[in-house]
């Protein structure tokens, strides 16, 4: 909703004589205040992020409803003498909100302190900055009003001088293209224009051009070599004194063979588009059409096929289980949910493969981008409380806050632990940037929040690296852990905290990796527990622990989707009692046999072959679900006792680390397997999160005893409720 034209006209007419007699500083303050007011109108709908250059300031303005790719480089007006970053953010926010496209506003240096060519130099630096951020010229649109409109054309002429590629188009609102003031409407519209006078423009021209020839093409683009300029959309008010600048500029562009459209609004004044007049809403429709033609059409929500590893999860769901996992950070201060909300708005646009919802197709489930970030929920229950499947169809992850802890719980069909950790790191970085005004570089798993995602991040790497030879999927059925189910879906969590250096030393002593050591310790605990539960040795079953492997360590992949495999070392208690050293050897041997590119490619091939089956492709989804659920029951849950997943030591950018007290990783228990274990290390402490859906803490007790026998100092905390 805009403003009535009559109201704006009367206000401008009232202030016109006052402005003519004001000092430059007074005019500057008034213009900047106007920008602040306009920006405030759109503040709830956009996200702003300042960016400092050596000589000037800029700001990203990102719409929460970002409907198209690319960026608008906005160069504000003000006669080259007025307009700071606050002013630039005003119309920049309008553009971003109205057109659903991100805007970069450049508050270039002002005259008379920094006369020509400072503005052109700064505009060029801003343009090159966008190219360095990964935007191709065909994905950059220029926009400016008044002096900024002329500066858009001056920038393109400068790019031509330097033999640099031009942007995809120019949106110029009342461009000041002739600083010689040779246009006829300086006289004919002198009394009609309620916002500008010829005397004020002459003062601005003197401040900016100084002793330079005002006919230089990067001062007055009207006199430049306009051949080869990008398509242009020019707006002008029928009553403004600069009308002739727009008319002649449009004529010269068309004479030079360039595409240009001129829109003249009768009875309107200089830069009238900035006021979003009720009577001129069609101007924004024209801008939208111009962006569709030359920048990027309004995008539809992106959709993706489920990756090869993910297809089983929707089919294997249960009424009380959806296969979620959880990552969380605990900060040094309570979480500001308003800031976190703004940070989430930015982050979801960086992760189109994670910020998704599950959709049901005729033959397969698929993922579709969510139009906006989900609501942040206060955490009121145990970790990984059941998520109804209907909610997964709305958003496949959720963000929870409790005091100083923020947690993200992911549907496993969307990503794996590595992808989830990158998302959480990036979200935390964005939060800290907005909360404390610090700058956090894109390193150590923190992605550039304003960068476009690369195609490699969205790929199904299983399809890329599948081999030609398929591996057998045959495995022994493992010992089935059991107990008394929690009636209300409560998840018991016991966290064991161990010094990382002590664990590493113990692993070296046994000649295994940290993950192999923990896997062996868990297998020992399960074997001890089974011996108590099943005294007769001949009735015991193999002890197997599923150990995920991050395939990005073996294959060059940047995928943020699922790209992990699983290795299930085992021992058979029916053959006799195993020492801990023997279990370590068994785990190490199995990992050595299977954790290599040759074996893993064969595993991929087996799964991919099933996916490519012509019969399976045309099979209706409800039949696929029945079949895949049966397969999952046969070779999934029952082929291991539990999953133990170790994400390793978390690294963060140096400036970010002091704000983080703790990191946790929790895997959701499966329907038929009541235990799982997630491990992550931060700042010298390993956090071993054992979760279970049964009441009895027997396995955790045996696991603690094994760690204690290994000489590891263990601290324990639990959410287990009393049972009075």
C-alpha cells in the first residue's frame, strides 16, 4: 500500500522553498531521515547486513520472501552530495520487498568531500565485489534514481572502457544524465516540479564535477558512446525538470541499437517512483516484468528427488518414529529468539536442499523447498520428541530453543550428520553476527550466508560414485536389545563426558581409531549385557554395532545431502568370550576391509541398481512403501544392535569459538531398536549421548563400566525422570 499522490505533492510543494534555502548538512539529514522511514516500513519483511569497503559502506538487503535469483546493485540519488547508507537502505528495502530479489545498496562517497570520479570508482568496486561473490554479470541488475540513475549508465560506460562484462540491465528512475543542464524542461517544468530546482542542481553539479568537463561520458552519460549498453527501463515524471534528460537518453539508446523503454507519468515529479504512490503501482509491475525478462523470472519452489540413501526413510516410518537426528549448540548467553529468527531467515536460503518439506508423488516421495523459514519452537519436552509425519510434509526440520541452547532436529531423508552440522554451524554464525555485530569468515564448515549454493552441494553423490560391481547385502541378524517401553514416547538421555585427549591416548594404546575404540566399547557392553540376559551361550546372537562412515573423506564430494555409509563390525558370543583387545581387533579389521573406495562403490552400486529397476520405477508409491518397509525390517533394524555415530571434533572459526560452550549430537532411536548413540567433541570434551526409548538404563551402565575399566574419567548427566 502506497501514499496518495495529492498528499505527497502538497507536502513536497510546501517544503520546496524551505529546502532551497537549507544548508547542505540540513538537506543531508533530511534525506537520510526519509530513507530511515522508508526502510522501517519494510523492516519486518527484509534482512539487512552491512558490508564495509575501504572507502565507503554498503548493505545487503534480502527479502524474506525471495522469489528470484540474482541481485540488484542499487545506487542511490542525492545529486552526488547527499544520501548515506541509511538512505540507500530505504528504497533498497522497497525494491527487495516488492520484487522478491536481494539488493546490494552502495553508499558511495559524496561530493564535495569526494568529488568525481569517486562515485564512479565506488560503483565499480561494488560491482566487482558482487562478481567476486559469485554473481555473473547476467545475474546483476543496476538500479538508481536521479544521480544514482545517471551513475548506473556511467558505471556501464566505465566497464566498457575497461573491457569488462556489462550487467544484464539498468532500471533508471529520473536519471540525471546531463550535468550541463542543457535540457529544455529545465525551463518548461521549472514551476511544475515540486521536488527540484535548477539552482540546487547547479550547486550539486559544481560540487561533483568541479573543474572537469561536464560532458565527460562518466559525468554526463547522455554524451557517451552508448552502443552496446544493456537493456534499460527508464521512469520519468511528466512535471520534473529532468524530464528531457530521460527523453533524450532513451532516444540516444534506441538510436545506438540498444533496447530501452521510457515510462513517463503525467503530473508526477522527480523520482516519484520512490514514494510508491497508490496511483502508480503499475510502475512496480513494469519493474517486475523487466526483471523477469532480463535478470531472472520469479522462481518456482525448487524440488529435488530423494537421494539414494534417503528413499527408505519415508517408507520405513512408524506411527511413533520418523527417523530424526538432533544437533545443538549451547552458547555462553541466553538465546535471543528474535535474532535467531532473523538468522534463520537468512540461513534457510543458503540451504535449499535442507530447508525443504517432504512431498508425495505418484511413484516416489520428493523434496520441495519451503517458502519461508519455520517457526522457532520453545523446547518443552525431551529431545527428539515424536514429529507427526504430517509436520514433515510441512517442514523436514525444526528449530528448538531452551535458555542458552539452540537445537535443530533433521528428518534423516534430508541430510546426514555432516550436512546437519554444517547447517547448524552456519546458523550459529549468522546468529552471532547479528547478535554481536562480529564478522565470521566462511571457513571450517561455516558457509557464506549470502552466497548462492553450488550445484555440487545439491547432488546425489551416491549416483555419481556408484561402481559397476554390486556387493552382497547379506548380514547376520544381531542380538535384539529390549526392555520396558516408555508409554508416552519419552526418550531417556544419558550423556557421558570424557576428555578427548584421554580417549585418543587409549585408542592409540589399542591400535585403533577413536570411533573404533568407542564401537568396541559398546560391543563389549552389549556382550556383557547379553551374557546376563541369556546365560545359555548357544542361544546368544551376534553383537553388531552400526558405525556410520562420512564418505566425503574418501570421495571428493561437497554434497549437503546424505552421503554416509555404514559398517557393522560383529563378534559372535556363541564362539566364546572375547577380550576387549580381541573386539578392537575385530572392529579394526572390519573397518579396514570395508572402509575403502572399492568396497564402498560396490555397496553404492547395489543400492543404485535397485533404484534403476524398470519395474520399481513404475510401481505405485503405496506398493513401493510396503516393499521397502519389508526390506528395512529384514536388513535394517535387525541387522545391528544399535547405531553409534561419531561426528568427530567440531572446528569453528576462531572468532566464533568463545561464544560456544558445548555441542551435542543425538540420534533418534528406531522403532524396533530402543538404543542409539551420538558422539561429538568440542573444546577438549567428548560428549557421548546415549538415548533410549525404554525405561531400563542397563546398557548405559555396562558401557560406563567398560569406559571405566579402560581408565577413562567419565562424568555423567541424565534427563531420566523419577519413577515414584
